[in-house]
């Protein structure tokens, strides 16, 4: 099981790394993105320090048409945003069997638990491998911007995969400094499609069940 240190300030660790970047040098960053809305603030923020390649590897997304809709929004955002340093795009393979294999036996666990951690590990392992193969200086993920995602777990998994593949993890908690709020503003500015579930079939079912329960709940007495 991944050990999590909830006392660490990942934003302060990121601040120190950014402050240590030498003048005139622009390091490279492989940024795993879960979706365009979550990536918007991260790209605005980090493109001032790095040359970024956005990796879109998300075999968890269901159904297939949802995946392709999110890919197109990610590509459109990169085309339309202005950046200080270059931002490129790399689409990973879309093979949903990889996701179902990774979460086998965890299907009944609710969102936010070990099933999600297994999904994080799958996607961050692929990001770490891609960063190694592409000789990137750092890699990280946009996932920590979500208030519903455990930043400590994500950073712990990121550090594990960094050690496994011999690359450097960029610590983050992008919801800090009003990052999540800014992502909502940018999503509105660029007219981005904002999905109402994380992406996988299990999170979709949970949202639909919650909506059904809310619709069938009795009206409160006045």
C-alpha cells in the first residue's frame, strides 16, 4: 500500500523547485492531463517555467465517445491558449482493457478508494515511462487540481513511479493558490466541456445513482 505523508506541503515543494530554475534555462515537463478543464490552470501556471508536452493517457474513460470528446477539447485548448514557452500534445493509446485489468477485484469500491489509486498508478506509470523515453526533466499530473482527488496519494504514487523509471517527479497540489477556482474561470473563458463524472464507468454509475436518489427524495416539509 502506498504510504502517504499528509503533513507535507506539495505547493511549497513546487515553489522551491520553480525558484531554483536557472535564468535562461527552460526545463522540459511531461504533463499527464486528465481533461482540458483541469489542465487549463496548470498550463497557464507552469508554461511560464517549462516547455510542456501534454500526455493524454486515460484508458479509464467510458464510454468511447466520451474519451474522444475529451481528447478534442484538450487539443483545442492547447491551440487556443497563449503560452510563454511551447506546449505540445501527445495522445497515448486508448485501450480500456488496461484499466479494467488494473482495477480487477476493486470494482465495488467507491470512488476515492483503492480502485482510484490503482487507476492513478496505471496512468502515472505510463507517464513516467514516457518521460523517461523522451528524456524529460520532470513529469507530473493535473489530477491534484481536483478537490475530490487525494493529493498526498497522487504524489506518493508519482514518486514511486519516478523511482521505478528513473525520472524526476514534480510535486504538486494544484488546487492551492485558488488553482481549482482559476480552472473554472478558464473553462468558462474557453467554453470548455466540463464533464460531471471522473471518467470511468464506475464513477459514471455512482453519479447516475446519486442523481436518481436526489430526484426520488421526498420534498422537505415547509
